[in-house]
C-alpha cells in the first residue's frame, strides 16, 4: 500500500478520522467515569474534538486540493 503524500486528501481525511475516533474514546471513557467532571469531559472535550473532526471532514470534501499540471511562471522565464 502506498503512503499518501503530505497535504493530499487522503491524509487530511485520515486526520479527521483520528479526531473523531479520539472524541469517541473520550466520550466512552467519560460514560464510565463516576465524577461530576465526567459530564464536562463528555460535552466539552469530546464535543470539541468531534466538531473539529467533522468540520475537517466536510472542509476537505467541499474544498479539495486541486494541483495544476501547468508549469510555474518561473520555469518559463528561465528557459
């Protein structure tokens, strides 16, 4: 399997997935934690991580990176 290049869509989607997985782990841990701060961890920490992951996922799908095959203007000037 080939590794995605830095800045590619698959790498950004993988980062979004990691945020979502970490948020779900935080929320699952807070459900078994018997303390008043468990609600804060569930709502704030887990919720913020989930929003970051979902936001990044939607951002990558709406605004994909388009790399043009045209040469840069500097390379034309040097020829």
